[in-house]
C-alpha cells in the first residue's frame, strides 16, 4: 500500500509538472502572429492591397461555395429528377401496354411531348461501365436519381457528346435507350453567374489598386523628401493626397523651417563669437610682434597659434556645414586631392583606388573636411596610408588604412566623443580632440556614418559610408 501510494504521488507530480510545462495559449498565439507578420510584405502599398483583396477573395469564395453547393446542385438535382421521372414513366408505359409492340406510339409521345429520343434495342445488353469523370455534378446526381426512381441496371454517358446525355436501362426483352439534351438535366448557364462575379471583382480590384496607388504616392514622396533633407539635399515639395497626408506634409515643412531657422541663428551667433575672439587673438599677435623676441615670447606665440587652431576647430565642430548645398561631385578627383594633402603631411600614400560611379551627390567642402580629418589622423600615427573608394548599389564608401599602432576595439567608439582622449588614442592633427568627432558628425549629416576597424596594413582602418 505504501509503494502504491508512492507511485501515485509520483504520477501526480509528473502530471502537474507536465501541465505546468505545457505551452501557454498566449505564447502560442504570439508565435503564430509573429510568423504571420514575418511572412506578410513590409510595404504599405502591398499591405493595403492585401487588406482590400483578402476580404473580396474571401467573400467571393463563400458566395461561390454557397452557389455551387446550394443553388447549382439543387437545380441540377431537380432537373435530373424530372428527366429520370420521364424515363421511369416510359418504362412503365412500355411494360403496361403490350399492344404497342414496336413502341412506335411511345417513341412518338417521347419525342413530341417530352423532347426525348427513345429507342428499344431488343436482345441488347448494357455496355461495360466506362470511367467516371473526376468532377461531374450531373453524372453523380443522375446516377442517384436513376437508382432511386428506376431501380434497374442502367448505363449513362454524360461526356461522350457534350450537348447530349445518353441513358440506357435494362428491360425484360432488351435495353431502352433514351437520349436527351444536356440542358434538360443540368443547369448549364450557371457559369454566367461565376463569370459576372469574377469580372465585377476584377473591375473593383482594378479601381481600388488605381486609387490606392495614387494615395500611396504622396506618402512615398514625403518619405523621400524627409530622407533627402536628412542628407542635406534640397528638394521642392508640395503636400498632396488625403487630408491626413497633407497635414503630415505641412507639419514636415514647418519642422524643416524651424530646424533651418535654428541652424541659421546658431551660425550667426557663432560667426559673431568667432569674429570677437579672432580680434582678441590678432591683438595678442600684434602685441607679441612689437615686443623683443625672446624665448618666452616665442613660447607665447606658439600658445597663441595653438589657441587659434583650437578655436577654429571648436567653431567648425559647433557650426558644421549646414549652409552648404549638396551637389554632384567627382569623388575620383577628390581622392586624388586627398593624396596630395596626405603627402604634404609627410606620410607615404601607397595607393589610391576607386571603383564604380565617380559622381556622388554630397556637400563637397564638408565631405572633404571629413576625409581630411581621417587621413590626417592616419598620417600622424602611421608612415604609410592607403585610400580606397567605391560606389555600391545604394551607398558610397571610402576606407583609409594606415600602419600605425591602431586603437583597441573596446575604445574605438570613445574616440568619436568630443574632447575625449585615451592614453594611446589617435586624434586629429590639430590636437583639439575634435577631428574624429567632426568627421563622424559630417558623415551622419549626409545620412551615413564612420566606423573603425583593423587595417590590413597592421594599423587602423577608418571607413566612411554615405548614401549614394
């Protein structure tokens, strides 16, 4: 008894554990919903088409099934029952009135009153059963009615002649053959309803697709304009489409104006600050030039020059190049100019490669500054520099390699922060700690980014990628 109780307790424990471990219905539903979401298209136009097409297809399927299952089969069954009743009546008349030995009167009545072609094949046998059609409502319904109303061996042919059906029934002295028009036992005009239903559905879907495309275009246009604004490109835009889309377009235009106004105010303020500071630095330089040149004065001059360079770097980082307009630029020529700048800094340029389309739409002065900051950083810490550029399907990429000491992978994101210095970190040639920050800021203003990787030369690789 104790052993049985122990086994029962163990079974209950296992059952409870299995019940707790079962998949939760909510978790199953989330998995199924996630799988359906991944299978569906991601575009608004495609999803809108599904929203329109799916209910129409579902509705048409339900209507077609109901029509086929109810109306079509019901009409066919009643027509087949009427033809079978006529055949059964002719068999009864033939057997009940033997005075019409050759069945001439019965044949005449069948032809004039019932529109049936009747023949008595004395001494004949029923043909061997042929293959039944894969899908035929008439064959199935007519067979059921003959078996129910006639109750004798029979043979039918509903496919041999498309416009006629042939029925053969076994009688005591042979076979009665009855030929009738197919339309007498089959609802032959039902396909007209299906054609009208399919045609009207195609017309409705065509109109819906046409109007939906016109409604999607303003949304795509707004997205393209927003993307171009993020890349620094100016595109003429007028809100169109539905009221909500026009409202979103006007909101974007107002946001764009506010951003441009704020950037203009910042630029004006920085220009005023830079003018005042440059005036003071110029006074320092003039004062130092008028005093006797000693070692202490030379040190002060170097400090003033360093202060001037740092001021220019700070202002360039804060001001950016928001006022510059993006234009098509020959990147092959820009990379060749970059080679000259790097050689002036004392580094050896191993190669300058370019592959793909040379013309890229960007802000030339800003992008030149971005590449120069990265190249100057490579020239400062390495002896050999390699520059490669290529245009891909939707992006333009420039990589600058050097053979310097590199930067540890865990510190590569830190050097992009303004004024951040690592022990062995490599910053811009000016020493202000803003070179890499300015380069990334310019790349992101173009809709791209700057990333650092290990270089095949043994040092650091700086990669600039922007949309082409």
